[in-house]
């Protein structure tokens, strides 16, 4: 969600393409999102898939050819339309993303009675 917001904001810069913005975000995912840099490509792929799906392209995999073709087509649109697709992707993601509630800490089982002692 954060990445999609950043992508939308960065599209205002006429010198940077949509794929350029996504690539830059991948490079900074560790600092922006707390994601180890080795996993930044996964963040980029998920954001790209969300954007392409918002444009109506069926993208079964974040790493499929449909994503590359979809992004290529989206980059041909005016910046305002690209931003609208990114906003639509963010709304869609907010509705469909799995819950990110913190996991409850594991609790230790109750101590077992000492051997040889019974009631």
C-alpha cells in the first residue's frame, strides 16, 4: 500500500517512467518498508501486478509476461491516467490484501508436575 502511494506521487516527475518508479522503489524497499533488500523485487512485482490488474489485465503471476506487457501499455497513457490506475490499484489492494494483524506471541504450555508427586 505504501509503495503504491509512493509510485503515484513519483509519477508527477516527468523524467521518470512507471517502471522506473517501481524499480527505484524496489531499490529502497528496505528503508521505506522495512523489507530486506533481497526481497525488494517481490515488493516491486506485487505492486506492478496490482497496477496491471487495475487496468483490467488478468495477471496470474506477478512475474508473468502479462505484467510486462501491461506496464508497457500503461506507460503509453498520460500521467494522469497512470496515476488513476495506481490509485485504483491501492484501493483494490486495501480491500483484498490479507490482514496484517500482529501474530500473538507463543505461550509456553503449563509446567508438568514433578515426577512422583500426585494428589
